[in-house]
């Protein structure tokens, strides 16, 4: 289930396997030019931005300078 995007076109998914406890679901990120390989990050939907925005979690699909000095979370409109 896609839950977010970045300004660079990266797609962020919440991996929600059938029958698996939601507390154990992971986050998957793919860049706009990535292959079919989708690396999973052992962070849930809330833990992912908490790790990524302060820079403690590095994601290969993101540019090396992500996040910038003043990251902002903007909810998408329906």
C-alpha cells in the first residue's frame, strides 16, 4: 500500500502481508529509477519518518543530501 512520495519521485510503501500482525509490517522504498528490487526497512509506518527525517535512518533510494536541513512533512490531499 503506497503511503507517501518524496519531491524526487521516490515511492514509500507500507508492506502489509496478509495474516501478519500490523506491528510487524515494514516499510519499502523505491526510487523513480530503481530496479524491481524493493529493500524493506524494519520500521513501521510511524517509525519510518521518525528515523528518516532526523537522518538516523539512511535509505539508498534517497539522494545523499536527504533530508535537507529543514525537513517538512506534508500530508497528501485526497
